[in-house]
């Protein structure tokens, strides 16, 4: 029996209910988690207050009938996850500065590979190139996964592509929408951006080993009208709800992403390049055969994008016929006639 005052883990009880086709008796819950009947009853009541429909039948027990349409909480995500390491250690906060910053702190504190931080809102969400990432509450998904790989730092830029593919696949699974990837890691639907990613790495002082990498993902999920986007991105951004016409369950989406990411990461680890993932990535790449402007700090140039190579670089054929391999960490690519 747990000591008095110790919290019964809501996630464990919800997980058991979710994975049982039949009623789960109160006694079974008590025995499994070593808690009292009262403690179980309290958790069931909390879940009901959060909107879970739980049927209680005398002598049979409890049965989860329905979950709320879109609730973001630790229990909701954890009870759906079947991964080995991605998100197994899970932090959820209603509000934080930036989940990337939190994940970096957890890394320093010794949290394991795969630890994931999810927030309902961010007050200082970070975008790429020092930009802000607007992160209002109640509608979108913001999360960061912490990775502690043993490979060399020069391989880390590929992780963003590994995540981009996972996010694209997960969105397809959940919404059935056709999803594109704008190299290296923007996710686009109908030529508009729905997801942004920010990867940050810490290495040893000699820069020969990775201490940790954090991959942060921001998804416009249930924003219901273009007016909800900041003025400057209104023409180029969209949300899953705007594109699919229905509300999307954010916990389900995050669960699918973590599952796909774990799978893709393990595939990547086998070869330490993208050979096993290239076809799937390339199939979704929107800027193949398109004119692109490469914003290289050493000098901008224009060319035709020819897809990626095994290390995730974008192959760009220049106007003079020469071919450049563009490295994701260094430059950005813009379509000539618009965002994509
Ligand atoms: C971009 O500019 O496209 C990248 C946006 C990345 C946003 C996500 S939201 C979760 C994580 N925490 C942050 O502060 N940023 C990333």
C-alpha cells in the first residue's frame, strides 16, 4: 500500500482503463497500484471532472466509455503511448517559457534519452533564426524531445529531417491530409506551413561529442481562422483544423509523432545516414524540381532543387550547371514565387 498522502498516478489508472476492453474492478486497480479504494475512487472522480466518461457498475468495476475530444495532459498522452523510449519520461506543463529551454535543463539534470516536454502554451516560444514562435493556449501543440546520442556532432543536423518525416507521417495518419515537407523541416499543407521545428545541440568543449540534442516541434493544430495568426504569417501559415475542417485531438497527434519518431530514429541509427528514410522523405518533398533561392551567408544564389542526398543535404543545380550540396544547419531555402 502506498504511504498516506502519496499521489496515485492518474496516468497509470487511465492507461489500464484505456487498454482494457472490459470492466476493471476497483479491487484490481487497488492491487495493481498498491493504493486504497478511496484513492482509486478519487482518481476516477478527477478523471470524470476532466471530461472522461467512465461507467461504474457495482460488482463489475469501471469502464472508460469516452475521452474528451481534445484534452492535453500528462495522463492523456501517457495512457496512449506504446513507445519504448520516446516520451516514456514525460513532462507536461500548462504554461512554460519554451519547451526547448525546459528540455535542455532536464538534459543537464541527467534525464534520459527520449524525455519529452509538452506544453499547452509558451510565453517565450522560440522559432528559427532568433524569431518568436507564437504559442497561444488551448489550440496548438508545443513539445520537445531530448536525445542523448552517441554519434558524432556532424550527424545531428539529420535528426531534424528524421523528425520532419515523423511529423509528416503522423499528420497523414491522424488527418488523412496530403502532407509535404519543405526542406529541411517545415511541414506544409496546400503550400502553407503548419509545423515548425527547432533543433538545438550541446557538445563537449572539444566539440567532438554530443552532450545532448533537443528537437522542438510547434504545430498549428486547432486554430480556427486565419485571423488567429500573426499578421506577418497570415498568408503563409495554416492549421490542421483549417485544412481538414475538423478539430484534431492533440494528445493523439503527439502520440503518433512520438511513435513514428522512435521508429525513424532507430532506422537512422542503423546507418547514421538517411538511406533507410530517404524514399519516404523525398516522396513528400515539395521543393523538388522547383526554383529555389539559397540564402547562404557566403552569398545568395538561385538554382533548381533536385532532392536530398543520404546525409540530408539539398542538391541544388545552379544556373551555370554546377551542383551544390546545401547543408541544413547553415542555410535556408526559399521558393522563388512564394513561401514554398
Ligand atoms: C520555426 O521557426 O519554424 C521553428 C519553430 C519551433 C517551435 C517549437 S514549439 C516547441 C519548441 N519550443 C520552442 O521554444 N520552440 C519549439
